[in-house]
């Protein structure tokens, strides 16, 4: 299967990858590509990174459970696309944090202590870097300083084991996509370095000449005043840094497609704590995630010159409903709606005693208490929390009106704002699951979990397909 190597650089790269994972879980079309994420963030103890790794591991576990033993899977479905850790392709991946895991300041990394006070190199270092730059520990990233990130990342990517693994595993139809921000330290410095490294990989021509895309995230939030928090990061410089980086990108970008995503006016202020970075999911990260899916639909041939792309919303408002988002977001709304309805079926079916498939397909208590179904329920809880964060953030992604799953009399026809579905309650979906079962004569496998998920997807898609 053809692959896309998805390089997620810095905190924004991690957060966008979370949205990518959620959309894939909901059945977004990856155009036949499997996803190979490579997380590049030097922050040692970042909880967000561990959470993302756990999320992708849970996704892959569900993907394997659903499609295990299925020789001819359908063209789409929940958790359909494979997400594979790069270490499972060839060789072993060193976690990117490992080479700079010790808590040393940047100045020590440069060995400036060995320079004489009158050495011209000492003056050069003082010209390029502030004393704060030199004193900051590398264990918490580059603190919004791309001049520091450029030095460290350039050295670390050069000899990284994961980069060698990437080159050895790369095949003819594979692609590269890079996710980063342009206003911080790690992403702003890491993207052009990695892109240049790929285009100069002369020992692997198919890597050097691959179709490559990138999404660059412009400022979309600000941080609390560092004067009150004691942080070294001042978000008032984000826009200036972005403008400087854009001036460089204008003549030096080597990607075939570059997507620019951001806010015209920053609407959200986050706590200024680089040690935690407990930022909630944001609409801009979701938009950046959709750039990947657009890129995967691009032609196999490289364009003659770099194509710059972006996307807009129909109305500039605080809460984005379906009609205010515009028709170009219909696939995203459908994906979120599908998972929302799946969550309802997962909630009600274990107690649905009269459901015919309980007996004739074995969807009884043992099935619903099995590890696979328990894992599905846990993932859907994560999905619901992610959507709630998107909904409650500024600006809010708010196309779905979630009905109380305990209210069996809830009208489900208006789950999507400004849009009406023909299914008035869950009985419509249960009937379609029965119909899908009746048409299923495949005796090549005994995977009950696949059958349940496949019936559910067909039943839900029967009514939500009109959203597209």
C-alpha cells in the first residue's frame, strides 16, 4: 500500500495530528494511502506528545481488530486507514527527544564555555543569540526561538536513525507531508530544514523527487503576558516572526503544495506555560488537518512550480454551524456526524434486547464486553471530548447538536445545525444494520467486530451521505 510520511513538527504539529487521527477514525478518505506519522518535538516531558502517541496506538489497535482477516475490505469505513509507526517499517526508530534528552542549556550544547572571551566566534554567538537563548534548557523545546531551533534541528536531523529508516522504507508512490507552525521555534525552523534535507537526499532519488506537501499554520492564538507568568515566550512577537518566516519562504520553499492556515484576528488566549502546553483542540488545527486530505487527492505528477493554497469559511462568526462553514466543509461535518451517531449506537445496542442481530450474528453481552468493543467505547469518549473542545473554543466549530443518549425519544433528524436528516430516531439506523446483515453472505472470515462496524457504517452512511 502506498504511504504518506507525515512529519509533525513542534506543538502545533502534534495538535494537528490529533485532528488527523480523529478524522481518519470517522472514515475520512485518505485516497488509498496509509499514514506514517513522525513526531518531531524535542520537549522531553510533554504530556501532549505522550497523549498523541497513545491515541494513535489506540487507533491502530482498533484498525487491526476491525479489519483482521478481511481479504477484501470495503472501500471505506470507520478506522479504515492504516496508521503505522515508522519503527515497524524497517529498523528501529529513535524517539526524536533522545539525542537532546539531557537538560542542558543551549549555550552548553554549543560548547561556548570553551571559547576564549576574545575569540571572534564568541562575538558571533552573542550577535546571533541572546543570553536568554543561551541559558534556556533544550529539554523544553526552543521557546519560540527559530534561530535556536535551526541550529539544533539541523544537526539532529542530519544523522537521525529515523531519517535513515524513512529513506529505506520509502517506495515509488509514497509521499511526504509536513505539518508545522510558522510563529514559534520548533516548527518555524524545522519545516524548511527538513524540506531541504529531503530535496537533497541524492542517495535516494525517489525520496528527493517525491510529491511533497506542507501545511504552515499562521498565528491563531496568543499567550498570557510573560511579565505575569515568568515565561520566556512572548506571543506579541508571533506575528513579526511569521512575517519574517514568510519572507524567507517566498523564495526558498521546495514543497510542491504549501497550505497556509490561520486566523485574521487572534481570538484565544492560552496559559503561558511551556512545560505543560495544555491547549484545547482548536478549529484552525482541524482546518490544517484537512489540508492533508486535499493533498492526498493531488495528481501523481509534480507541478511545475509550488502551488500555494488556503481555505476560507463562509461567514466570519464566533460559532461555526454547517451553513456558516460553507459547503467545502461538508465532508468534515459528515465525519463528525457519523462518529456522533456511532457513539449513540454503541451506547444503546448493548441493552437492546429485541435487536435481531443479537442472536443470529452473535452480538450478545459477550461481544459488547469484549476488549475490542471496550476499546471502541473508550476511543469514542476521546472523540467526544475532542469535539467538545472544538465547540467551546474561540472560534467554535459547532455544526452538531448532540442529543442525550439516554433520551430515546430525542428527535435525531436535526442533529446537524441548518440541515435535516431523514432518520428521526435510532430505529432507522438499527433497521439499516439489519438490512446490511441480510445482504452479507461473506463466509471468508469470522470477524464479528468487523461485521458490526461495517453494518453500523452502512446504516449511518445511508442517511448522512446526503451531507456531501
